[in-house]
C-alpha cells in the first residue's frame, strides 16, 4: 500500500522547487483524498476541467457552516458561518452575486487603475527609505518588512485608511494567525479600528462601499467587509512579492514599458502561482465527482498550483491562478496592478539592484496548512555596482 499524500506539512526547499505533494497528487488522479489540516478526510481536485466544473457548480458551497462539526476554524482557516456573518468570500448564489455586484466597479481594472500612480509612489517611497537606511552596497532583507508593508500600504490607501495606520494593519494581519486567543481578539479590534478610520476619512473605497451597500447594512457587517478586503490577499501577496523581486533581479524583464512588465509578472505567476489552493468548498448535497460519491458536507478544494505548473498543461489558455466561476478572485486586478507597480519602480529606479546571494541559494518554506511557500530571506542590494553574486 502506498504512503498517503500529505500536502499540508511544513516543507523547506529551494526557490525553484515545487512542494512535492503537488506532483504526487497530480499523478494520483483527478480527485485525491487527503487528511485535512483540521482533521478528517478531504478531497483535492488536480485536473483542470474538473476544477472548472467544481468552481462553477452550485452544489459546492463556500459556507463554513457546512464544514465538519469538529473542525477548528483557526486551524482550517475558515470564516464564520454565513448565518452569523455576511462575507463576499462565503456567500453563494443570489446573495453572493448581489454583494459581488456592489464590490465589482471598485475592483475592476478601471476602478483599480485610478490608484496606480499612488501604488508606484508608495513602492518608490518604501524602497527609497530602505536604500537610505544602509550604506551603498549593503544588503537589506525585503522579507523582514517590505513584502508585507507594501501591499498593506496599497490596500490601505485604496480603502482610505490613513497612512499612519499601516503598522496597525501589519500587526493585525500577523495576529490573525496567532494561536493566543487574546492576540486574535486584539487583531479583530485593530481591524475594526482600521475600518472606522477609513470610513471617517471618507475618501476611499471603504466609503464607496458603504454608500453602495443597502441602507440597512449594519456597521459590524460593513467593518467585516472592509476586514476581508484588507486581509484576503495579504498572505499570498506578501509571499508572492518575494518571488517576483527575486525573479526580476535574477532574470530581468524584457523591457521597461508596461506591456513588458505585465508579461514578466504573468511569467512569474505561471512559475510561482500566488495561491496553492482555493479556499475550502463543501458539498451541499450528495455529489458524484470523478467516480467518487461525496456525501453532504464533504470538504473539497482545487490544487491551483499543481494545475498551473503541470508540465503537460497546454500553453496559452485561460489560467486558474485566481480561481474561476462565481468566486473568481475579486481582488485579482488590485493584485496585478500592485505587482506591476513594484516591478516598474525596481526596473526604472534601481537598474543596478541585485541579489546579495545566488538565486539558487534562496530558500522557501511552507508552514503547513493551506497557505503556500514564502522565502525565508531575500537579501537585496538596492544601490551598488552592477554585478551579480557567483553561485556557491
């Protein structure tokens, strides 16, 4: 009997190495049974056509209330059930469509593009501060602060959160993963403070969201919707920006115009998809899938990473990096514009920036659970002579 596939365990590996479980799951078939991080059996879809079917099938729902009763929400990464909390990430059907329609104009490419020049300015200011903090030729580790600070500074600016609250946002995001209940409660209180600050400022997407929602929307629900916007992309963006910068400094972009930068970002996304899996879905009724009968309440997710990097996958087709179907990531354009803005600043402002260690020596680690890998360190020389480190 073969060993069970374990995709949710800590693994350290080189920057270009994939988590071994992705290839193992792909080889095992289109639908693979695994042990969920919160315990018990779960199923992972590894084949693209089947994944698109699941992501568009209303029998697979996002409501955490359908999760196994013994799952710890903190371990499984679940939000509160729909019956307790309105959220664009957990609602389904008409209720989800209505709430998504409220968000859509603000997070479309046109809506996000309004903030692009400010994203560039934020990246420029943060990198300039880092470059000025050390002598020329000295490395700074971008994973220490920059890769979390930049995306939270951007999303705060878009929402209308005053810039002086970025440190509060950083601590709130980190404490959401803290096993200490007091730290978790402090994080929720911090998010409420951030939401109120944005609403009081009144000059960003938070205020637009308030004005677009039904008049009877409660203040706590509004706060929570803002929390979701702040946090939902933070773990993946923080991790992916490290890979983006490392690949840029190692391989370079084909040009400095925005078309070339977008193409470069897409290339890195194909090599290092930002989300390894979709969020959990649960069967609302009994479902027959790939020859397997799944009873109601069965946990299912899609292996986005494994499907994207499948060496046998045809090139040129639509990707699954941000999901598909009704729950296609509503923040995809916000993420893509941030990636382009950072790439533009590095290419144009720091033409001699380089990695302080060989690319092959960079390491990434998975902490276990459903999140992907992140670099353990990213030492970069922003200002210095134009040379590259030699391989060790």
